[in-house]
């Protein structure tokens, strides 16, 4: 939920920085978006009023980032027979709070307490985090092939989720690496429970392997 004080702070403190990185934001929106390489990326500042765990706070500002890869979204859906419940997050391969991108000892939470300048203080702090951590992360994940690199090398900035394995496998398939896609599924979803839940993905990849013979 936007308010004038927050949107004014974003306009004055953050817009020019985000524009320099290729992001745009409609006037009353709390969402920045950009299209870069083979991805559509966004940073959204969500607002929770009167957070129960911080009773003296008025607002909890909780920025999220999302990365969508058009080239692999359709393939990821095919892996689960268009079961959007298994894909989740609006078909974005990456969807997480920006605090997870930061090293654990540098994570920040943003609250307002009804005092003058609260929103400016929070947005200035967010800008530092976005410049130092979030934009470099998004630059690294501007192409779906970066997901294959993530599988091979790991990245503490991107906590693993089961659904992410589907997008990694989809990236492998689009890249003509069906055997690598199966390796991903076996490594991440190979235990009995996940294997059953994502059985259609295993079947899809086995069909792709047979077709390649």
C-alpha cells in the first residue's frame, strides 16, 4: 500500500539511481522493472502495516526482487503439465526478499515509527543495499543459462527452493542439455516424495533423452 510520503521518498532518493541501472517506475507505483538480456527483472517495495512482531512500528517495508526468463518459462510449465501450483511465484524463476541477497551479517530490515523522515531514512538505506548487493545479483542473473552455472557452482545469494530446480532443468533443456536436466532433477528432486510430486518433470526429461538418441 503506497502513501504520498513513501512515493515521494522513492522519487527523491531512489528513482535516479534505478533509472541509471535501466529500471523504470510508474509515478504512483512501488515496483521498478527493467528488461535486460533475456530477462525481465523487478524490485517491489511491499508495505505491511502495523507488523505484529514490531508493535511500535507503523510500517514494515519489505523489498522483493523477481526475475522472469521468457525463454524457459514455457518449458518449466511443460515440465509440470501446466500445474502452476508447482511453479508458483507468477512463473518467475527467482522471487525472494532482497535481504536474502545480502551476506547474513549485513541484512537490514526497514521500519517506520511515525516520526518525520522515517521513509527517507529507509529508502536511503535501501538504495545502499540495492547498489551494493541487488543490482550486481540481478546483473549475474540476466540470462537463463546463469541458472545452470548456479546449479554447478552454488550461490549463497540464491537460497534453493524446489521450484527453482524446474527452471534450472528447463534452462538445460532449452540449451540442448537434456542429460544435465536429468542430473538436476535427480540431485534436487530425486528423493521419493519430491520424485512423486514432480514425476511429470522426470517423464518429460526422459522423453527428451529418448528423442535425442
